[in-house]
């Protein structure tokens, strides 16, 4: 379950994922801005990169990934 920004108030949304390896709490100093990949690849949905030990974790902007415009194909809630 995640809570995303709605027009009037937050909306609870359930997500189905393949697997969860772990849940982490990252400190601000462990998060870097997403790099520029190329002019053809948008990084709008990438909030940043988390660095933990020898791993790099892509942090998604859940509000953009699960925005109502994305969830509903025509951009309208029913």
C-alpha cells in the first residue's frame, strides 16, 4: 500500500510487485539526484539514486508513477 497525492487529499493505492527484497530507511546524504541518461530518456519518475553499501537503488517518485492520469487511460476518474 502506498499513499499518493490526490486532488483534494491523499489516496491509498495497492500495488502488486514481483518481490520485495528489503525495506530501507535512507538518510538524505545517501540519496543523489538522478543522472542524465540521454535526451531521449525521461527521468521525471526517478526521484533519485540511493546508495547503500555497494548497491545503487533507483528511487521512484510514487506520486508520478501512480498518478491518476497514469492510472486512468483517459485521464478521468470514474
